[in-house]
């Protein structure tokens, strides 16, 4: 088992054995990156500032681009990639008009924005947890096969702080384990 991380000087993606040992460079990067997720197939998907989503094999190599924001429709960035149980990628699309969710088929390279203006985090049991503008997280049914989002039910009132709501409707940093544990940042 490994823990992945970024370094700033030099800009690199690295991994270190969980049991301890020396860090290993996965790939050099041209700038600092964020929002990385380690997939079951051995690729690491990560977001860039404005260039979209990229992936690299965890054994090392050159990153390859998965998505490019469409500036023609006001997209600014693709963020927060998460692997769905069927292998597709769920990610956020930050635009001039707010934050939405999208799904990418990494095999075909095709992706589409989901209906509505919801951005959020995928929960492994086929639900999404979405940040609402009033400071309340809402849970929405997510029908994985149809890629549809149901009506939300308020949970965790007051868990979203002004920092978490940060510019352009970006959802708060939130992560779920495969076992259903949740971690989020409150400032």
C-alpha cells in the first residue's frame, strides 16, 4: 500500500510505502496539482488549475489528458475526480455560472455534464452528498446506471463555512471512504 502526494520544489507527484521507506517519484509536473484520486486500475487521476483532468500510471510515466474544459460554454476548470463503482469518473465542472457535476467514460474519452447545477462528492453506495448554498449538505439519490440525480434531503446543517463555499460555487472539500466514513474541512 502507498500514500501519494505532491511536492512543490521540484513539482512532482510521488508515493511512499505506507509501511515506511523512501519516496518514489511517479512523474514530474510543470506546476503544482491537486485533487488526485488513485483508481483501482493503477492510474492516478488528478486535476489541474485550468487544463482539465489528467491521468498517470502509478508505476510512473508521462501524464495523459482526459478532459479539457470547454471555454466556449463558460467552463473554467474540471476538479475533484472520483472513481464510480463502474469505473467511470465523476468530477466537477467549474464554470462562469457556478459548479456542476459530470461523468467521464475513461475508455471512450467521452464525458457529459449532469442535469442541474449541483456539485458534490460521490458516496460509494450510489448516493451523492451535495453542498447547498445555505450552509447545509444535502444527500441526493444518484442512479448510477442512468446517471440521474434525485431530490435532495438536508443533512449536516451548518457544515459548510464561507471558506468551503469559496468562489464560483465550488463545493467544500469532502471525501468518503469505501466504508462510508466521511471527512470534510471546516475553517
